[in-house]
C-alpha cells in the first residue's frame, strides 16, 4: 500500500471504462438516474487515502461537480494521516462509512 502523504497521479489513474461507468450508473443508489452530466465519477475512498483505482465497489456517481464537500473531507483526512493524528485504516473507514457526518463535524470546527 502506498503512503497517503505522497499523492497518486490521479490524472493517469482516474480512467474509468464506459462499461464500468454504465454499471455504476445502473446500480440503484439514491433512486436518481437522471442525466449523467450531473455527476462526477468519484472514488468513495479517495486515491490519496489508498482507495482502489477502478474497482466498481469504490466508484460512485457523485452528484455535482468538483470541488465538492467530499473533497474537503478527503483533504482533511489526508492531512490527519500525514500528521500522524489518525491511521490510514481509520481514515478509510471514516470516509467509507459516513463522510457526510464527518463533513458536518469538520466544517463546524
């Protein structure tokens, strides 16, 4: 596993095949299957936190465009890991299980 403190080449590793995008879009998530242009394909566990590059289980159609609230959570957790304030596995668990709650918590600091 790669260190969280050294960011991956996201421009290279973000490639998602058309077939994978279709599978992700077709999967029932929030019931909204509107225009694909309203979504950004994103990694649930970000690449900075060691998330799997193109594993469909780690990809989801995130509403809106970048930057977005989840990006702030990713940056926060990456800094926490790099500063030794939390472990990489804890950061992965936090973002995968309820990043929205963490966003609310960190934006109230």
